[in-house]
């Protein structure tokens, strides 16, 4: 293999490696963003579920709909459905 062919060969391998690295880097960024969004969604759902459980207990205790709504952030319609 001549020196120029050798350089061309390794330049092509480097280009392929760089392209694969960029692709994998983008995939990793997307994966990380997905994980973050999933965690945020899970936290939000947990908070909402906690408010629902508190509303159920307050409703069973006989507290007013207005008071339950103020404490939990749920609407009176949501509380009525519980």
C-alpha cells in the first residue's frame, strides 16, 4: 500500500468513527432527555395521587368541598367524583 493510499484509508476510518460517535452522542442525549421527562412525569403523577388520597381522607372526615379544594388544589368536581 502506498503512503497516499494508507493516509486515505485511515482518513476514511476516522471519518466513519467520528460519524458513529456523533450518532451515539445524539442517541445518548435523547435518552437522557427521555429519562428526565419520565422522572418529571412520575413526580407530577405522584403529587397528584397524593392530593387525591388526602382529598379522600378529608372527604371521609366530612370536611367541606371548598376546604378540601383549597388544601389539595383539586377542583370541587374532582372531589365530588372521589
